[in-house]
């Protein structure tokens, strides 16, 4: 139960989206170890909403989990990461097909960054005539990059029909969607 609570705390930090005003369109904060959370903003139905996403710094390069919601921050995010960590972004995962997650797939793919999604996400993006990931991965896939390893899996429909979970074994950290968080809260 404690483990579940710590995961939920992490999720709350990661997916705390709320209406707010901001001075900086791109805000990066250190989460723990090699994990960083970044926040961008987007006008949605007339209100400025924030969206949090995450990146992981490895000795091979930086892995992004979701793209900025604000498309004006696609390039600044790469430059900020380079300046802050002296590393390039090498991989980008879209955790589902919504604009605040997958919107940057075309941009990052065209930059030569390896982009990933599961087949369900790819089908939705294709159906909407949107930019898609270069690499379509099975629903359950393990990755090892530098000294980090993580698993991608599809837990079933949550916030979106295609939302995936990314689980970091060593850190016992989890990156998933907010609807799933609500389910977990009900379990406690
Ligand atoms: Zn969404």
C-alpha cells in the first residue's frame, strides 16, 4: 500500500493540470535522480491550462515521455535540455494520442529523434490524419537505455482508449494517465 501511495504521489505531481497564469512558457523541475518534469501551457476552451510531462537523462541521451502541449516550445525544450544537461534528446514516447502527448511526434521525428507509440495510438492518429511515431511498439515492451531500464505496457482503457503506462523498475516510478490515477485512488 505504501508503494501504491508513493506512486500516486508521483502521479499527482506529474499530472497535476490546472488553470493558471505563468511567466515562463516552459518550466522544468528536477523530480529525482535523472528524472525531470517539464510543464507547458495551452489555451483550451479559453483557459490557460498546464500540462506536465517528463524526461529522463541517460548517458546515451535524453528520453522524453510526451511532447510539450505548446508547440512553440518544441524546439526550446530541445535547446534547454542541451544547455542544462549537455545531451541531445534521442527518443520520444507518446503515452496516448491526445494533442498534449502526441502533438510533437512529427516535429521530433523530423529532427531525427526516434519516436514511439503503440499500435492503438498510431491507428487513432492515422484516423485523425495527424503526425505519427516512426516506431510502433507492441503493447508490452521493455527498453534498456544506458543504465536505465523501463517497461511500456497497455493497461486497458483509462483516460484515453490507448493510454500506456511506463514503469521504471529501479526507481519504482510510473508514468501514466490521470484517469488511471483516479482508479488507483479508489483502490486505497
Ligand atoms: Zn489526454
